[in-house]
């Protein structure tokens, strides 16, 4: 590796054992043929740094230490859009040990739980099968695992693997303000701590009975006072607006219906 070339590091993840919604790679994209990895959710992971040669690009993934080299090649080749048989892995040590036995697992080559393991990736023939730089599928999405360097003092640095937990709830809109001169909007932020959950008191609140008012229909005879007045000694009541009403002949419902039908027929004859 020449000193004048600059290393470019891209951190991303490929965790087959986590949920597809929080992973940068779909869960069903890779299937591990090893039956011992059926409980990979409980297996420790290791941060694998792949050195892509000759462009000197470092790509970081997280894999369980029990994964086989063959499965590892399939996953990396799918990311690099190459055939697994066209890639060769080697350790970045002085001996430059090649990972020739694909049936071996990472821990057999020295990978430790929650540790950092470096692998050099090359093409078997750079002219026929060129190894191109890695381009993340979603550059805007943050990785699931990052490596943080902590200064312990006395010129000692320690690398710590930090797993990023995706927020399951959406942050509420808390308002903000806008700069009138530059039209830049500034929004109020909230912490990543979830809101406290209300205690369940055992009462079902989201049901039809809870949201419906129960009413009873009761007939009431209200009291209403009325008064009348007539002419008597000392009081004169005018009878100018009085009317004399005489009842008309009684009409049954059948008679009224027949009159209505007769008039309807007359109207229809004029409009047809």
C-alpha cells in the first residue's frame, strides 16, 4: 500500500439477524446455509473492515463471528456486484494469510466478539474482473453500527463499537421560526427519549360503547297555566276580532286519499 494514496472509509452494515425495517440490507436478501446460525440473534457480532484493493477504500460491515467465509463472500460480492468466485480474501497482517478454506468461520481466523477484524478484498484478475469502488445503496441513511475512538489519556486510543438504535416513533412537530431576511426555517427539536406511557387502568376507551351516549326516551306532561277573560261588570272585552267557526263534514282517510289521487291524475293528463 502506497503512502501517497488516501484511504476512504465508508461505514455501513449488513446484519441478517436484525429486523428488515432497521437494517440497511433487506433481511431476506441473504440466507445462511449453516444450520448453526439459526439462532444468530444471540450470536456476538464483530466489526469487519474490508480493504478494497487497489482503490484503498475501507468499507465497514457487522457480521456474526460464526459466519462462514463462503457466506461472507456471497454477501460482499452482492454489494460489489461481482461473482463470489472472482474475489479473494486475505488478512491484513505481515504474512498476508489468504482465506482459502471457505468452510471455516471467522472466529477460526481470529475474529473476536465485539472486536474489529480487517480483511483485504482483491479480484483474482483485475483486468478481466475489475474491482470497482463500493457505492452505498442509501447514502442518506445512517449506519447501524459505528466505531468510536475514545481517548484514554497517555496517548492511548480505544475503539468502541456503538450500535445505533432506530427510533420506532416519529418525532412530533414542535413548531419553530423563520428568518425574514434569509427565509431560513429553524424547527424546535426534541430529545430521542420516548414519551412516558400512560398507565392502563383496565378501562376500555376505544370502543363503541364508550363513545356512545346512552339516552332514555321518557314522555313528560309539563304543567302550563292558561287564563281566559270575558265581559263582566266593570270589564269590557272587545269582540271585533272574534270569528265564528262552523265544522265541515267529517272526512275519512280513504276519502281524502281518493281526492288526492283524482287531482294527481288531472295534473298528469296536462303534463303528458
